[in-house]
C-alpha cells in the first residue's frame, strides 16, 4: 500500500518526509509544495523565453517537474540541492535531458553555472527556507542570486514567513507579492527583477 502511494505521487512525499526528519531546519517543510503553489510559481517565473533557469532547493522534485513542463525544449534547468539524499532521488527519478542536478549550496550559484558551461541565469527560483537559516547566510544567498542573473532576469521565491522579502528588498528593491492559500501551509510568492542598467 505504502509502495503504491509512493509511486503514485511523483513528488515522493515519503522520501521528502524522511529528509525533513533528518534535517528539519534545512528542509523547512514536512510535505512538498502543492500543485496550486507549483502553478503559481511557474506563472511568476515567466519561463516562455528563458534559456537558463536555476532552481534552489528542488527537494524530491515535485516543483522541478512543474518547471520542466513549462520550460522551452532548448532550455536548461540547473537544480541546486544541498541534501545528498534528495540529490540521489532526483538523479534516479528525473531523466529529463534539460535537467542538471547539482549537489551544492545556493551560496554558489555562479560556481554551479560555470561548472556546467553557463555565465548567468535568466531566472532563479527558490524554495529554500530563508527564515530558518542564519541571517548572514540568507543575505549572502540573495546577493549571490542577484549577481548570477542577467540584467532583466527574474528571482522568484516562495516562503511562509517574510524573511526573504526583507533580504530581497535590500538587494533587488520592491517585490511583486502573491499569496497561495491552497498549500499547507499557505505561501507567499515573491518576484523580483534585476534592473537592466545594473552592472
Ligand atoms: C521546503 S523544501 C522545498 C522543496 C521543493 N522545492 C518543493 O517546493 O516542494 C526546501 C529545500 O531546500 C533545500 N535547501 C536548504 N538549504 C539549501 C541551500 N543552502 N542550498 C541548496 N538547497 C538548500 C532543502 O534540502 C530542501 O530540499
């Protein structure tokens, strides 16, 4: 029965929950994002013309699968995941040729891009829990995201608490904010753009 449930749900909730028990602060949620939240994040990311997209914290891949569905056929998605158990799940169950699963930290987005032959990202999407990490680490990640984006590039982050809003405002300026109630717990989705004149 459990096995049938596991294979029916493509976001692998059992693997995800196990990951949460191992590293609660880093995973930050007991279940993966809902389909409604995934759709809202995909809409905010505006992927139709994107060529290089980075996902921070793909977890067990539910959000990654939603991003791949919306991604152009010739685009690349680099999914940066810090948890080696989640990396194994992603590599085993997500054979899409557009997807590169990169084990590492969101602190080094440019290092991940360079390792795979890219200079900058058109879009960065983040599900990592900024409110449970040290403030300095969160600030460093947001600055790194900004530096990794092309001018006009988008940063989309979904969170329960508004820590990322505070950090993002310092670097990017004002965010566009939407709330998705059909998720446990309800989430805010923030979207910023790197200004075109920034160097
Ligand atoms: C709330 S889960 C989101 C999972 C999935 N994206 C979803 O929406 O269901 C947060 C994820 O961020 C990862 N994570 C936390 N800190 C990270 C970091 N510094 N770099 C990369 N991934 C990180 C965790 O291991 C976990 O997979």
